């Protein structure tokens, strides 16, 4: 009995010491679930400034409780443009484009994707970008970039991601890129399953939930949101030449219902990614997002020939360092906007 008492006392003391150390070294952000030291964000970087993000009402908030707005850039599908998924590009996007956040759009479907290719290779690409983002002190969205529901594979993927990165304030999870023909009930049920999976290991980091019709059914979400979980936001995607005031009006409806929105993908082109660039509507969107303090991510770091929304010209270096002459029209424009909004 005495031996059991000593063992229990030791365990209680260890727990108290761990809690005290964690509180004195940055609180819940100092260690993840496997007690691995968290990389400290370099001074002046977005994560150093904002720390652990959370959601309150319809707003994204920083660690100090102030409204936080992130602006950044998405990678293209990892299975189509893996050459850009390296630390050099992350460094360039941080220092030259001055992004607050990158979106690691891991390709799930199509040839070479997570469900139809080498899973280990796709996970390695994601971790390469995430680790480099952490070193640069920026936020990073781990995006399960799919158009269909893959519950089993998503659980597997997000279990690994949450186990690896729980405790890092840099991390945002995106459960489902763009549901196309699924209903909100379908997406909602899937999302609840994946949220539960993530929350087994990561209790705090923000989770982004998609919705039908390529993330444009935000009004439907507002009528029946997910309940019972903290730090959940809902994605809206727009391409300014196709999606104008009607979608902003739907966003306003949702905001007025207290629905937190995160624009995890957008551009100034038509919904195809090409067609034409509507600068007037694109500016109307930027004005709306700034007014309502809604974070946004531009699409995409890719060099697809004759695609207006790709930001890099074919033949440009896979390691960043691009002069403006090697950017596309939308690439040069979004770089200018990101640098304009940046406080760094």
C-alpha cells in the first residue's frame, strides 16, 4: 500500500510540474500532445504577433483576444505541382510575397493523389511545407483537397496530422476543399466525424468546414450550423469574374447569423481559373473582406500553361526567387496586394 501511495504521489507531482512549466513557458502552445518542444516563431512574424488563434462569435481572434485577419496564398494540388512544395518556396512566399498564411492543398483525388497514389509521398510534401511554415513563423492550412467525401482516408490523414502538429499555434485544418454535388447534410455528417477525429489529439487549433456547390452554400450553413465544437469556421470560395454581389450578400446573411467565414480560396478570374480577370469585382471583394475582417487565400502556386489563376509563368524556378517578369498577371497583382496589406 505504501509503495502504491509513493507511485501515485510521484505521478501527481510530475503532472503538477509539467503544468507549471507549460504555463510559465507559453501555456497551451508550449508543448504538443507528445511533449515535443514547440518551435518558437521568429520575432515580428505573424505567429509571434498573433499566437494561438481561436474563434469567438463570427470572428477569428488572436491570443490577445483581438480580431485577427490572415491574408495569404494557396499551393496548387500537390499531385500536380509537387516541385513547388519545398522550404525554399515557403521562405520566398514569406519574405517576398509577405504572406501571413499558406494553404497546403494536398491532392486527394486524380492521378497520384492521396487516395489514388503514393500516400507517403503526399504526406511528405505536406509536412515539408508545414515544417517550413513553422520555422518562418507563419500560419499554414493543412487542406484535404478533395471534391468528394473520403471519410476513412480523411480520418487516417488528419489523425497523423493532429498527432504530429497538436500544440503548434501555426496550424489550421481544412477538412474538405470543395464539395460539389453533395448535400449540406452529407458534408455536415462527414465534417463532424473528422472534427471528432482531430479533437482527440488537438483541442485548440482552428478547423475549416466546407459546404456544397464549391463552398458557395454559406446561406444553407447559416440555417443549420454544426454545434457542440469550438474553433470552427466555414469556408467560402469565390472567383470574382463569376461570383459577385450575390455571394457577398449570402456571406452577409451568414455573418448576421453569427457564422464565422474564412475565404480559403479565391482569385479574380472566372470559376474555371481562366476566361477573364474582373478587377472591379475583385476589388469589391477585397473591400468587403477588409470591412468584415474575413481572412482570405489566393489560388494558386502553380505554373499551368494558359491558366490565369496560376501565379507563376511556365519555366520559372521551382525554388522561388521569382522576379515579377516570371509571375503571371494575377501573380504580380496578388503579390502587390499582399505586400500592400502586410505590416512587415
